[in-house]
């Protein structure tokens, strides 16, 4: 009977070690996965696009948003530049007014710098804004219409708005008359 009892104790000890090892592996996996998921989520969420999502734009002004970005979010090598373009169902003055009101409501402030608007001829309205460490260039212009189809061109109404946002440290333009 002694050999059987000794074998049972040995198997019981083995099962306890296996159970403890299983718990340790599971705990390490959970503790390791949670930080990885949180870091990945933080890296994928862009505060600029979130701020643009939060603008209080009327539905008619914020149609078909299209985003693009290039550069590094933390300004390693090249600072990130973000761009979003919306299609508006209303004309240029109404669209410009809606975007100006939404930006002001979103704590963006008008910015007066050299080169804003650009010195080249710009079709539409161009303005610069700033908030926190970001500079936003807003270009509102008429909707491009097919010039060859006269009937379609006559029915073409609306505007396009493009916001280009960069980090203030990457913006080489200087304030006009000491104002920012």
C-alpha cells in the first residue's frame, strides 16, 4: 500500500505544479496582452482626426469625409501632416461660415501668419487657425464640376472644404506684425 500512496502523492504534487504553472502562464498572458492592446490603441487613435470628428458641423457641410496622413505622429524624422476633405451641399459662403463657426466653437483660433492665405491665386476662401500645438489651414472652394457637360455644370452646386493640420513646430511660417 505504501507504493500506491507514495505514487498518489507524487501525482498530486505534479497536478498542483501543473495547475500552478497553468495559472501563472494565464496571468502572464493577460498581464502582457492588456498593455500591448492599450499601446496599440493609443498609437492608432490620432487626436487631430478625433478633434476634426468632434467639430460641430452641420450634416450638409460634412459629407463624404476623406482622410490622409503622412509623417510621424511624434515628429521623429518628419512631423505628421493630416488632411481631411469634406463635400458640402451648400454654396461657398454658407460652407465657409459653417466651418468658421465650428472651428471657433471647437476652441480653434484664427491665426495670422505670412503665407496664409498663400501668395498664389487661390480659388475660394483660405484661412489659418491654431489650437494647442497644431496649425490648421482651411481651404473652402467651389465644387469642381464637369466643364464639358453644360447641363451638369448648371446643376452643380456645393463646395469642398479641406483642412490640413500640422504640428506648430513643423510650420515654418512666421506671425504677421508679431501676432499669432
